[in-house]
C-alpha cells in the first residue's frame, strides 16, 4: 500500500508537475461504481400459506444498473452518475434523483462517462 502512495507522489511531482495537489484535499477525488442486477435469483419465492402449487419465475438476463459515486478527500460529493443499459425510455429514469447524471453504454459493454472539473 505504501508503494502506491509513493508512486502517486512521484507521478504528481514528475508528470503533473503540481506538488500543491498533494496538500489540497479538495482537489483529490476518488470514484467507484456498483452494479445492481435487474434479475436477482435468490431461490426464494413468496406465496400464501396452503398454496397448492408455487412457481418461481425468472430469466437469464444479466442486465444491471450501474451507479458511480465520486467524492473528494475533503468530503465533497459529486452528483451520482447512473448508467442504464437502455438508450430509450418510456419513463423518466432520473425521477427522484434530480441531482444525478446519466451515462450511456457503448456497443461492447464499455461505459462512456464524462466529468466536468469540480463536478
């Protein structure tokens, strides 16, 4: 772990050439994404007591919603980036998430995300 910080300091000093970056936590950001499956298969079903037959419906879809969160070392959070697998919607996908942004998935499955400096 210490090697990562040493390499980062070396990169900022020699490549970026702005050592003040290391002493200003408002300029250091970290981002991470989480995927939420549209079809989770837990193996459990809800039924009413005494039901003669219980069916378990599911599909083999591997589609997921991806949420990207980003925050600075000072505690500033950027608006969430929500990435849906579709391109057209019959509903407003950001309803309830007015401060969030949307991204798109390009063919091949890679996520294309654009950030503005300072969020």
